[in-house]
C-alpha cells in the first residue's frame, strides 16, 4: 500500500511540475528586460550582448556535446538558422537593449515587443499565405488601440518626446519588434527541421558576430566589472540563454509548447510588475488600461491561431 501511495505522490509531483513549467518559462523570459536595466549602466548595449553570447556559447557548446545533440547536416539549413538568429536575437535584443539604454522603461519595452504575435499575424498572410480570422483582425485592432493609449499616456503635453526617453528609444524597440516578427516568420518557413539546442547555438553565433561588429564600430567597448554587472550577465546567460531553452525543449517534448505561446501575453505585465518593484517604474491609469487592452488583443490573435 505504501509503495502505491508513494507512486501516486511522485506522479502528482511530476504533474504539478509539468503544469508549472510554462509559467516558469514566462517568468524567466520576463527577467531579460530587468537584466538589461540592471546591466546597461556598466556596459554599452552591443558590448553587453556580445559578452552574453560568447559566455553562452562557451557553456552551451559542451552541453550539446554531452547531450549528444546533432547539428544540422545541411549547409543551407545552417544559413537559414543564422539568418533567423540575426533577426530573432541580433535585431531583437540589440533593439530592446538600446531602447532601454536610451531611457525607455523596461515595462514599456516589454509591452511593445510583446505585440510580436500581432505583427506576425498581420504579415503571415502576404508572406506565408495564411488568412486572418475576424477574431484575429479584432485582436490586431485592440492591440493598436491599447498601445496608442499606453504611448499617449507617456507623451508630455506640448512636447515631441516621451516621458524619460526620446524617439530614438522608440525607434530602437520598434526595430526589435520588426526583427523578432520577421525572424519568427523566417524561422517558421525555412527552419522547421532545426534542432532546438544546436540551432540556438548557431543563432547565438550569428547574432554574436553581428553585435561584436556593432560594438567595434559604434561603441567604446569599455566594461565596468562591478558585482551587479557580473551577476546580471550570469543570470542572463544561465537563466535565459540556457535554462529557458532547455525548459522549452522539455515543454515541446511533453507537448506543452502551445501553453507557452498562450501564456506569453503575461510577459509584459510580469515585467511591468518587476520594474515597478525594482525601479519604481509607473504607468498612468490610461496607460494601464491601454496595457490591458493590448494584451487582450494579443490573446485573441494567439488563441485564434492555435485553434
């Protein structure tokens, strides 16, 4: 009897762990924006990200060998994975980090790039031949209305600048949004057979090379090796670039990847809550209402696409 009871307890614990995994993934992902806020006072964005990718590859490559994960056998697939990496990691993270570096609140940056499902759905028709449902069109409209309210709430009366940051920050984050949206579509079309872990390593190589060139051309490459910076880089490498990828692999293996997609809309509010707690970042009431409307739009698009 006791052995049966123990077996049931182990099964319940495993089920509970599986149920918690998507939420843990979203929580880890949301800390990326907070990590940028913590680390950017000590290094410029391209330099910061180049160091992150180099350290990630130093840890990830032996892990791929230990786990005996195969690399893509086709040179064409390597090329496509590299291109997707330039968009999904290079353009996306470079744009987000520069936006935050130039003063955009982490919560607002998370909300803007969190509109990625909306832009991806809008581009899927002409690029992939996918048709949007009425529910998805309504979701796109709600997303635009919501983000307009958020940005409008940050606009200073009689000024062309947003509260605490300029148009350069907004352009950077919008470039990140376009990059991850196009990268998602490109990966969906050309990288369906990509091994997740080794494919991620190839993407990091490509993005790291691009950002390294950017650091050489446009930055001083000076780093203040403070305790805060070292801990921040360590967190981004271990928790996001490696742990989150391994968690995603486990979710896909268990058939739970769709739950990650459906929970992704929680990233902006979770990030905003963390930014409020850590940095006292606040949105006016109209901005909070806009965030809720924008997230509702994303949910409508994602839910319709998963049916």
